[in-house]
C-alpha cells in the first residue's frame, strides 16, 4: 500500500471514528435516567432492621467554623501570596481512616433528630456499610450499589475518603440542590462483604440567609440494581455501509448503537477525558448552536461543563453557531482543555485554575473566521483551502484547525 492510500485510510478511519462517537454518545436530556428507576432491593439506613442488613452503624458530630492560617493568591493564582487568616471546617473528617471513635454513636431512627444549633451550622455523619450476599431474596453479586441521601438542607458525600468533584457536576457527592437527593454509585460490580466508609457533611442553608431551623437526614438508603436493570441509553437503529474493511477497526461487526442523550441544537467536538486520580473518565462535547460544552459520564449523568463556551457578545442572537466547536485534551497538560471558539474567532486553552489562555486568534495578521477541529498532533497538515467570507486561497500550510467535512488530514512525508 502506498503512502497516499495509507494516509487516506487513516483519514477515513479518523473521520468515521468521530462520526461513531457523535452518533452513539451525543444524540440536552439523557434518554434513560437510572435515578428514576425502581431498585431491585433496598436497605433503609434510617431503621434498625435496614441498617442491620448492611451492617451499618452511625456516628455524628457537629462541625465548627474555625480561624486558620492561609495565604492570599499569588501570581500563579495559587495559595502562594502573603500570609492571611481565613476559615475552615473543623474537623475535616473525609479521610477513610479518620478516627471517629469519640463521636456520638446514634441509632438509625435518630437520623431525623435535629442537630447543628441552627443558623450557619454544619454536622458530620459517618457510617460504614457492607454489601450483603442477599437482600430481600435479591443476590447482590455483580449488581450496582447506590447510596441515596437527602439531607436538610445541603450535603456533600465522600466515599472511602474520596469526593472527586469535577467542573459542571450536579449532584453525586456534591450538593445537588435544596433538600434534593444525593446519589453516589458505590460500585457497579458489587461483591459480598465489600465494605464502604461514608462521610456526609450536612449544612443548614441557604448560606446567604441562614435559617433558624436545624440539620437532619430526611432519607438514607442503599439501593441495589441488577446487572442490566438500567442502561445509560436506549437502542437506536443504524446501518454501516462498508467501502473499506478497515472500518471494522472502528465499528466492530455486530456493534450495538445507543442514543444516550438528545435535545441539543447541534453537537460537535467530542473528546474523552480519561480517568485520573481525582475523577473518573467522562465525555465532553460542544453544542455550538446553544453556546455550551456538555459533560456526559458513563453513569448517564449529563451536565453543562462550560456555559457561554464560544461567545458572549451582545449581538449573540445574530449568530447561528456562536458557541465552541472542536475540543481537545493535551496529554502533556492534564486538567486543561483546548477549545475552538466560533463566535470569539479564536482557539483557547482552559487552564486547570479556570483562566483562559489564547493560543491563536490570527493568521498572517488577519482574524480567524470560525475554527472548528483541533489536532494535538504536531505533524498534522491541512490540505484544504483557507476560507474567509466566501473567498478561497489555495494553501497547504501546516495548521491545526480544519473542518472535518471539508479537509483531509495527512502526515508530511518523512525526509
């Protein structure tokens, strides 16, 4: 096979991969929401009988807001500036091996007792749960175990010492809303006798006007779902027309297509953020029509990762696609996201600290039009004409922004 045909095949496979991800993952409303599914078994952690089923014990202690030493933000926007005094929660009791033996041990039924002394107040709740082999006739091996807690008024939940919040997250371990359920997946493949340590920090709220009432747990339960009970998507019909057997490397024969979410204006730029120590993997993609970047997780959670992702001008109503398009994650800069912004006519990088770095907004002194697709491969070369307001100029300059529908991407020949 010559180098031209090889490059063409690489281009075809790359474009088809993008189309597959677009069809499968970005088809904004989740099509199937496990949070609305009826569990196959449940242990009510507010009752003696329910707690006994999973060997759960409860301990509690009010938290205090204390003065601590800290530093003001430095030039790097981190805590490297002048010494200052600030506030912190005491104790910080999220660690899996935190010693809570001196805390009050409480009966499950007293979770509904009022705690925290009212106004701006916080209370810790600790428990441990053990996966039983059977629950109400349901065999738990291989099932999904979900902790569901409703605290009055807000709550954060750490499991085995980990909270792991990410940008755009709604619910899960972080506050999900006013007296709203927090649902945290403990495991997707339960093993009998597997044990989990859970730390819940409940808060009286709203913080801007702390109420005179108190903190309590409205609901606490461990839910079990049989394998295959719920899915993050719904079946979708599709047909693969093969022009080249190499497509089997991208779409395996017999692959099943699922629609996981819908309700978007348009979708582009899918990129997978791999799992790291501080979070599990998730998908990011753009809705350029609605000026949003969305985040989708394998658990079926969909949230806005970045609002106003491509334009914030007063005349936004005149744009059909003002938002972001192509997205990329640079493996040499973990935690950052490269964004092609249509309306702002530039390519930027969202840094870990939330700041924006402009990577490019001009070529040969002229503003970019609407950059779309980004490649982190420094050897990638666009062979499509550069277009601006209908004008064309033939050019094969190396560049990292191209329209996947109008350009082919190839590697320069080795020299």
